[in-house]
C-alpha cells in the first residue's frame, strides 16, 4: 500500500510539474496575478477614505483575491461607482480565469488516463 501511495504521489507531482511548465499556465498566472495587483491598487485608490472597511492595501488585496477566486467572502464590498465597476470586471474575468485553471489542472491530471483509454478502445475495435 505504501509503495502504491508513493508511486501515485510521484505521478501526481510529475503531472503538476508538467502543468506548471506549460506556456498557457504561465500566461494565465501572470494575467491573474496582474489582475489582483492592479485591481487592489485601483480599489485602494478610489475607496480608501470613503469605504470604512478599507483601512490598508492588504484589505483590498483580500477583497481582490476573494473576488477573483469567486469565493466572495463579503466582508468588504465597494461603495463607489468606479469600485463597483472594478468589482464587476474582476468577477467576470476571475470566473473565466478560474474555469481555465480548472480545465488545465484536470487536463494535466487526466491526460495519461485518457490516452490509455483511447489506446484500449483502438485495441478492442
């Protein structure tokens, strides 16, 4: 059992390393992190002093991560029109990025199994 667990973990780690090296993964990561940084700075600029729940830049980073990851914790919400527009933009882009990451991750994990099933299907036909 221990050997099987070790082998499974090794295969999983190898697949994750392959995923991280994919250019699409790198681009999505750069876009996602840039979105979080830029929106945090913008929200801080437009809401600090007007929104009682935003006291530091870390508050806006917390909000940006919660929004982009679709968690929507809800403890901080924009109060200005521009802040709400930034939030809407982040919800739409964040959802698309989250779906893309999910698809890439699932593909990295399941690719070997799909190829094996295709091989078996061709062999049986």
